[in-house]
C-alpha cells in the first residue's frame, strides 16, 4: 500500500533555471533518501505546489508536510503559503502541515559553520 503521507520541499521559484538547479541540487540528498518526497516551487517555476499536491492525491496521499527552503518566515510564509495551503486542502481534500523554514533549524547553522571551516581550510593551503 502506498504511503499516505508526502514530504514537499518548497522553494520560492524563479524563471531562471540556474536558480532552480541550485535548489534541486540542495534537495537531491533528501529526494534520494526520503521516500515520497518532492520539491515544489511557490511561483515562477514547475512543478508548482499545486501540481505536487495533485500528483500526491492521485497516488493515494492524504496528508503532506511542507518543509520551506526559506531562511526566515517573511510575508510568503506568513500569508501567501498558508492561503495556498487552505485552498489546496479544500480543493483536494487533504491535510497539509507547514513546517518552520529551514533557517530556524539549528542544523542549518551547523552546516554553514562547516562550509566556513572548509573555506578556511582552502584559504590556508
């Protein structure tokens, strides 16, 4: 039986494919290791959040968790995305939970520290 829950990594989106490629590379380890996970874009790129929710519903999903690939909760995460979620829940009869943006997770700060330490090591060579 298919997993009824899906994970969506949500990025803002851009008409510049290079921007999207960056987020797809960041999402790749998660997409390869977390079953039933997808990346979606809030606007300006595909697949859209609506597309991913519709596909999930078609394949048996009844609930979703959106993990925003945003550093902080600005207007999009406080207003735009919750409005989108409300509409998608009504339209598809699913339940959607919005997680905190990744910037609020202490693991991201540790990852940034590790990148800085790597750069310091390169500078010392």
